[in-house]
């Protein structure tokens, strides 16, 4: 293939998604790896005194291109998975892992970074450059640079095997999700299901040229069944299918993640021991705010203790309601979501389905943009770019008339797209030349899995979002803002780069709070049929119900976080205890309701087995302390101004937190914004667990 014509090697501006094919991947990656290795060899042989310009910049320039190209490949693999793309991804991933592992173990480069840190220029470096060097020295140590030479090949082998296993873990979930189909021919069996859920299921069956209705394990398809279907047997069927996917109890044996989980944990444990740590949790925390696994565990246990009385009350009320009102004597896991929705409807006199009618996509997206524009004095405008699917939209963010960032918005669930919601960076902000035009602006991918627009009687209707989906959109956009509104000009710490993992959720969880504000919601709703905005009476009911079952929800997050931490801290993968045993022990300690014995939640726990959250899932709760406390500043401002969208407070949040990226420790950014250390008070108040 002519390298000059390879679209993956065009870094002039935006990725050429319409031109990139699986056959481009191998030659592009080989070419970029060759360039990287050439520069590394040059830098190793350099005899001149190490400077930022002759050492850090050349290495950053060449590896940034590799990261961007592989980032595009990884993104496509997540959103438009095909057999050809998957094969190309899996063929090239070992080469990528091998390069980064070798780079992290390169003692010569490590020595040069340390020389830079001890050199005469270091004192005059900006805070951002100092942080990049500090992070690099830390990452070389964690990457095995100081290992004995005889240990380095095994360390490299661990990285390669780990990368392959985590990819396989994800693929198994995607394949199990894509393969499952439940066809229901008799509409009477769908009693209680909202019309839009039935329409989507009908359209899915028609696409397969089948009669009746099709349900899948994509969230917008199966969740309404659990929430609304009166048919208990139907709920039980889809609950079991979802709870056992990618396990020994569900689908094809080839998609069972049981052994992958064990192998991943063994590799992580071995890596930690090679690096001189007792366990992988200690390795994970080196680059986080939390200091020790015990500190994290005691934080989680304290939260569980505070939440437990509320969770016990939530469950007792639900069981009593299910028995008296629904005739369910023994509340089972597949009844919980259904009974909760019915209890919410009775207690607060509204349903999620009723609320959903007020959140058509155009109004929600416009309302999100208006919120951001009001808070941070920016403007968001439609933009044009090649995309990977016709549903994807592209936008630009401007401040004072100048471009500061761009983002892709890919909102709907579809075949071949990984489940969940996430933000990823397509390109980071950095200075590439002198002057105001010398900035490379950041670009983000914002990906969700919401219900696609329906076609009713031949007419396209806009997608309707649940309030939870609106919160998810604001959450992911918070990550996007962190990436796109940075003012740091050094790649290694601009945007989300270099931010401690347990602080990275601060901006995302912070943004969720606005989804509960009347000033925000009244401007982002329009009833699907009448166009009327959300009535104040319905809003008041939503607020009254905001902390409905928050005790149960808090314990659920604590359960996942403790399970993750114990797996990576004091669990021996070679011992007699199984991963399921660890989960059972955690549940016995903190849960008030235990899932059925067949539940295999861990087999699709992608955050810790295929994402970056290993021994880090606690970050959601840790950062929620920061985000709730930060949001308190906006609540305080609204008491004097009457408007929570305070542009003055927003400007300060932008300046001290978003703009700073990873250029200083997150706790320093928080204290610069809030003027003090964080406290848990706001989190407990927001969750309805404080006096």
C-alpha cells in the first residue's frame, strides 16, 4: 500500500473516517512504529546535554502521532465493530503494546529524564513541564525501567498478554450482547410496556423479517422490560440473560469470561510483585489521590455505614409495597426495578415514562449547550467532519470568537457498538508553533447508547431520553469539557492527561447536578406531542423523588468498589478462594439484598477488567465528594443571585479546575476553587443522607 495515501497517516486536521478501512491499519501502524523507533535510537545515542527541546519534544512529537492513529483504530473498534476491523485491531495490538512496554523499560531514556529533573534548566520550567517530567519518572518506574534485565522480558510478556485478555473480555461481552434475541409474538405478553419501547421492539423484529417484537441485551431494549413489564416471567427471562452474559451460564462457551478474569488478576499480581509492590492495588494508587488501599477501604466502609440505615429502610418499604400492592410475596432481583417504578409512581404520582415525554433529543442537546454557554462564556456551534456512522454529529466550541475545541456526538445504541457511555480524546491541546495560531486544539469523542429515533406511521420522531439518560449525557460532557476547555499548552498534562484517576470524575459528576435545576430543565424540555415545557408540578415531584432509594444505590456502588479493591489487594488468584467468593463476602458485609446465585455481574464488569478502573472503581465515590462540594459553590452563589448558572462561579471553576488539566495535583485545583479542603457534607446532603 502507498503509505502517502494512507488516511490513518494524515495528521493535518480531522480524522478521515469515511476513508479509513481495516486494510489501512497494519501499514499505518508499522510506519508509525518505525518512525518512533528511529527517534528513540537517535535520542539514546545523543551525547549533548539533555534539554526539553532536544529530548522531550522530539519524543512527544513522534509518539503523539502513534497515539492518535491507534486511538482512531480503538475508537472504531468500539463503535463500528466488524470481523475485518476486529481482526486488524487484534493483529496490531501486540505491536503497540510491545512498543510502549519497551519504551517504559528504556533505562537510557529514564536516565535522561532524571538528568533533566536534576539539570540546571529544571528550576526555570513551567509547572506543567515540571509535572510532565515528574510523571514520566514515576511512569518509567511503574513501567519496569528499573527491573533487572533478566526480568524485563517477562514483564513485557505480561503487558502483551494482559492487553490481549482485556480486549477479549470486551469482545466476549459485545458478542454475547449482539447475539441474544428474545422474540415475543403475542402483544398481550408485553402488558405495561410503554408504546415507544414496543415500537422499538417491533422495528427490531421487522428488521430481522420476524413477526412480533424483538428484545436484545442492549440497554434501551432490555431495561424497559425490567422496569415496566407486568409479565413476571418475561422480566425473569431477560434479567437472567443479562445477568449471565459472557459467563459459563450464558450463550456460547467461547464467550465465557471466567478464565479471562482469573488470568487478568494473576498477571496484575505478578506485575505488582515484579515491581516490588505487595499487590496490584498499591501499583494502581501510585498515580492517584488516595494513598493506600486501607485508606480507600475505610472510606468505602464509612460510606456504607452511613448509607446502610437508608438502604435498609428503602428495601423494607419496597418489600412491603410489593407484597401489599403487587402481590409479590418474595421480592426477587427481576422484580426490584419493576416494583421500584410502581412505588415511585404511587408515592410521587409520576412515572419515568411520563417524564421521558418531555425530553426529546433536540431540546436536551440544546439545553445542555445553553447550560455550558451560560456557565463558561463559550459558544457551541454545529460543525462539519467525516464521521463513522450517519447518526454521528460534530460540533465546535468557541470562546471570544476563537476555536477552543471540537467534539463528535454519537448518541444511539446499535449493533456492533460497545455498551455504556464514555468520553475519549481524539486529539489533545498543545502548542505546535509560536503565536495565537500555533495551538493544536483538542477534540473529543462523546459516546452514549440511548434509544434511537422511532419511525411511527412512516414519520420520524425525535429520540426521547429518560431523565437518567439526560444525566448520563451531562456526565460525559463534563469529561469532554475537562478535555476541551483546558488552557494548558503541554500535551502530557493538558485536558484529562495526567489527571489523577480518582479526580477525573470530578467535572463529569459535577455536571450531573444541573440536571436537577429548574433554571436548566425549564429551558430544555418540550413534550413530544404538545411541545409544552416541563410543568413545575412534575418537576417538584421529580425533586421529591430525587433521592428515592439513594441508600440502595450508594451501597451498590460501594459493593462494586470494595469488590474491585479486594480483588487487587488481598485476594490470591492462585488460592482456593474464587472471584465469586470475594464478591459474596463483600455482599455479606455491605449489601442489604443479595442477587440470585446465578448472577454473574463480574463477567461484564468492563470498568475493571477492560477499562482503566482496576483498583480504581472507588474513584466514582471519591470524586463525588469533590464534585458535590464544588457544586456547593454554585448553590451558594444562587442564594444571592437567584440563578445557579452563575457565570462568575463558572469562570472560577473553568480557571481553577477545567483549564488546569493535569498540570498540578487535583487537590490543589480543588482548594484553589473552593478555598479549603473538601468535606463529605455536600455529598451526604445531595444524596438525602444528612440531617
